[in-house]
C-alpha cells in the first residue's frame, strides 16, 4: 500500500476529537489535539517527568525533543497506535530552506530525541518521503525516528518509512545508550534499523516493503554500527520478520562501519524469532563495504524458526551456543534499567 494511502487512513480519526484545539495543563500533563502542534507541547515542558498526550489525528510536522527534556512520556490518547500519526517528508538530500545545504540522514528525521528516560507509546512516527516523487534527489535516506539518549523506551509504536526508518544511536561515540522497543512495528527497505545504540527489540515486527527495482537484494533489515568497546549492540528476540516483497529479496543485515568511526565492530543477535520467506536463507548477511566483511562482525543467531531461518549453508548463519545465548537477554543488555519488567 502506498505510504500516503496508509497514513490517510488515520486522518479520519482526527474528526473524532471534538474537544477544543488547545493544550490543557493538569498534573504535569499536556494534551495535543488536531490543530495543535506536538512540537509546541514539547517546547512548553519546563522540567522532568511531563506527559504529552496526543489525541487522534495526523500531525504533519517535525518534532525535536532536546536533551534537557528528561523523563518525558509522549503517548497516544488511544491504545491504537494508528490513531495518532506524526509524519513529515524530508530526505537526506532535501535542501534546507535557509540554503545551508541538505538535511543529511539524521536531519531528515520526523522525530528526534536526545533526552534521557524518554518513553514513547501508542503512536505512529512516519516519514512518507518517496523516491518516485523526487527522482532528482540522490540522498534517499528518510528517517522516521532518530533516537539517542539513555533509557529510551518505545512501546506499541509504529515506525514507518523506506530507507533508514529507525536511527537507534547514542549521544556520543563513547556512550552506551540503552534503548528498549517492545511490541513495535518497524517497516522499511534499506538498512531500516541502524545505528550504534545498545538496543533491545522484544516482540517486534520488522516488515520489509516491496520495491520496484530489478536488482537483489532489495534491502536489509539491520545495519548496526556498534562501538568496539560495547559488548552488546542490537538484540532482536521473540519477534517476526515479515515481507510484502518476493521470497528471498532481503537480507537480515549488513555491518555499518561509519567513516567517522572506523573502529566500530557491529553487533547483532537475532534469537527466538520467526523469519519469513522474504529473507534470503542461503546468504542472509552481506557486506556494506568490502573492507569490512560481515564474517568479521558480531552477527549471531539462536533458536530462530520459519522458512527464512533455514540454514542450507551453515557457515553463512553463525549460531550462538546455549551458554552464549544466556548472555544475550534484555537483562544483560539493559543492566539495572528494567523497562521490560518480567519479560
């Protein structure tokens, strides 16, 4: 389904909110209704521990949560994350209005946060920029959410874009910022979950999109860029990898070693996860650059199932032992921070 059609389905929900379009301040809670601005609510926060409630509707704007807005909760008024949609359409190659150049990958994000202790729940964050609409732009990265900051928790959030949907990163090259995504739907095509964060994806769905291109692979789900000093990178568990593309069109991952951090040692563990036929079971990993072959990276699997988890060429699917798998859990990745409760 085209992105704009998908988002339009949520627009009608805005008509359900009959209350005045104004912020209501009560017990450190701000309400955002159709006609309001989510960014204006963020700007109104004057200390830690605030909650912003976004009522059903589509909010076409860029939202930036600054680093000093600690312990903020941003949530939809409905438990249905499709009801409240924050969306914009910048790409990395989009020119800035002030003529200072293009936005770049991080700057293209619809939602950006560097705040510690951020919780986002029951929302859709989307970037609906489409390559087909802008053939003149070669910087096709279009981020839905660029997230840094320790103790970031996304619960029941839909993250929608094409290339580089979720940039899960850290506040500094030497920071091991922790992020936890539970029950989220993340979709895209090229490297659509990428970055340097220590991030746990628990019970999430990773959905690969159909692409009208002649080449394969059509894209990759993950592109971690873990710092060498960090023992843990991305962990996906109890999740699903689904696809609307043809069988075998996608790879699980490729390692990202950024030019600004050539010592990176990407780490990814996918365990206890159903992997659908959209993933190439024979060669599920691929290099991003020849100088950094995926075989030298920390890519491992454990106890996965589904047609995309088959191992016809075992050396192409490095596996954890049971003893090693015991170290790759939310508890070990997140330490003394327990957003996952008993999960």
